[in-house]
């Protein structure tokens, strides 16, 4: 207080203001009851300068306290962000000089978004790659724990499918964290089991002879090279090495680690110097039993050999299978009753019936898939064995004729392409109700795939299959029908990308049962070359 003017100057003020004690001057004491007076002076703190935060973003499921604000700001509300959208919450700004400036409270708008799923999407892709690359239990030998691996496969694809569908909706941050943790553990456990089982996995290398007829096999553990094969020989031909493709363009390297079952093909050249006519082999020991060649015509599905030298036919065919190992049979050779797999594709092709060699019938079986001629020619050793073991007549060369498949012409290809309706970049629907297989190029040795899952929807089916990445495969062809024999109401979907492993078929009839099968295709010029169809699966549409 200024003693002359009586003015009071406040140097510092607390939150409750300031208390001032004043003393009256002597000459004025007579005018006051007390020479001392106390005065409370309340001076409010000023409002600070501040900038209201904008573009405040939170994650679904996040605690409000975890939503970051600029320095000096803090939340005065609490709770969790449980909904997507924009919401208002109370926040406060506290200045650095709290003695002179007061706190400011305002409502801030928070934009709530779904959690970041980048890591989850990455794990889903990793899981799909792992699933598609896992051994197919239908074709690989597992010494033990195959059931455990199959369960892991089902758990993995089930988890991936569920989490992939969850990506269609906004996810809370704790959901994403839980999904990432679960899927990561599932992938790690599956990888560990695969690594363990690989030591017990045995793959098969099929070594095919000339013209892909007959084969022998060698088993090899995962990741190990197959044992080298010594040079093989065949009269009238020169062996030129082993190749990985039927076109005989890619040499096979015996140091290559084997990670799946494969086929290897032998290459030959005619040896004109040793045999001017390698198509005819002459019996060196007893030519009087050599009947030359014979054609067994099975184009009508059945052939009875009664009244012709059937004994020679029977002996020839049986010795071919037994000595040349160019076919397989079902071990029932008593009285010439036997089923024989001529092309070694796992399906019996013909059945020999008859109680006497003088009356033998050859019947083409329904499982047969041969659509080209098969020619068997005896080697010198086989002819000598026939002479030593069975002195009866024989045919040195036997041609078995099956129904031929007509080649696809350019006009036929044009007709097929006009019947296709393109839906997107990798899928074509073909409304073919009676596709004649005789117009198709079928390669029975071509790698195929299989339907792994059918999910029924409302008037729709989602088809999932195993990825086939074999060399030359261009895509897949899926057929579906209400006829389990695929004779009527057959429709086709063509998938043009091998990396695609699922598609959705729409506009189906509700409550109807549909049958589905799949195969792969390659390109040969303008024409397609197809694998065999997979096993058929069925599902009832909702």
C-alpha cells in the first residue's frame, strides 16, 4: 500500500486470491475503530491462449485415455471407444503457468475407426501359402502322424477362412491382436509339425521307359537326391538320358533335392546301325513259333478270340506284362481270368475272361481311360524266355487298338470360344450342357488338382481347391451339375489364373444338390490339354 495514496499493489496471487493487512496512519486513527484492517482481494487467473485440437482419431475398442492429444491437453471423460463414427468427449487444457492462467475445458470430436489389420492380412497370406504348399496326403507317403497333419491342415484353413471373413467388418483392436496371436501360433505349430514329418516323408520318383510305356520307381526321403540310375538299354535304340518333361526338353539332374513325387522320362534314338528295322524283332532261337504281329481291336469294347490262335494272343499279353513290366494286373491268372492296367494309370483297362485258352474274351472296363493305340514289341530276351518256358506260338508285336480321340480343329475352337461369356479377368462361364469329351485333348499324366471344400450359400456355392503350380499349367476348369454322372444340365467355369484357389458360383437352384469336379489345363497352340477330372464332391444349395 502506498502511504500517500492508499493504493494497494498485489505482487502474487494464489488459487484463492490474496489477503492484505492495512494499518491506518496515526493522524487518521481517531476516525477508525481499529488501527488495523484486513482485506481479502480475489483476483481470478486469466484464460490462456490455446488451440483446440482437430483430426483426433481413435481405434475401435481402444480406451479413451489411450487416444493421444497435443501437449497440455488431457481427457476429462473416461471409457472405451465401442462404436465406429464421430463422438464428443470432454477434454481440458492446462497451461504451464498455472499461477496466472486457469485450465480450459472443451468438448472434442473423436473419429473412431476400425483397428489396423495389415499384420493380420499378412498372416492370412502366409497361412494360405503354407496351406497350398503342404503335402497332399492322397499322393504322399507318411510314415507316421498323418492324422495330426491333416488336423493341422483343417485347423489352419478353418482359421484363415474365419478371419478372412472378419475383415469385411471393422474390428476392435483387442480382436485384431487376438486374431494375430492365434493365427501366428497356428502357422508356427503347423510349420513345426511339417518340419518334423519331413524326416519321415518318402517320395516316389517314377522312371518311364520309351514312349512313356512302363516304369520303375525309386523312393527317396524329403530333400534328398534320388539315387543315380545306370544307363538302360533296349534293342534297336540308343538311350539319350532322363528328362523331367514328356517333351524331353529339360534334362533331369540327379543332384536335385526331391520335395515331391515326380515323373522322369527316358529319351531314345533309333539305332539304324544295329537294326535296320527296329519295329520287327526276330526270334533268334525258333522262328517257327513266331507269328509276326497281331492287332487286337477293342474299339467296340469287347473282342472274342474264339476260332483264331487265341493262345498266342494270351501268351503274348501275359508275357508282356510279366516280363516287360509294362502293365499291372490283379494277380488272378488262373485260367486267364484277370484285369490288367495297360498304361499304369491306376485304373484297370481290360479284363480277360475264359476257362480255356481256345476261347478268350477281352472286355474294355468302365474304368478304362485309354484313347490311343498301345503297341507292345518283345525284346530279344523276352522272346527267348517264351521259347524256354512255353513253346506255344506267340506274336512278337501286339497292337491293342482303343477308341481314338479326334483332334480339335480351329473351327471347333472358334465355336467353343463363342459360347463363352467373360465375367472377369480370370473366370469364364461356359453354358455347355453336353461337352463331348471326344473333342478334348486329355493328358492322363498331367498334374491335376482336387476340390478341397464346398460351401453352400443362398442359391450359390463357393468352391475351394488345391493350388496346382506344376510347370505348364495355365488354369483350372470346374464343372457343376445336378446330375451326378454329368450327362445333363452341366455347366463349366474356367479359371485363368493358377494362383486362384476359390470361386463363387451363383444363380443356382435353391434346395438342389449339386455335384462339382475340377481339372487343370495347359495350352498346346490354340488348343487346351486337360488333366483327368478330380473326384466329385456334392453339396446342397441353401
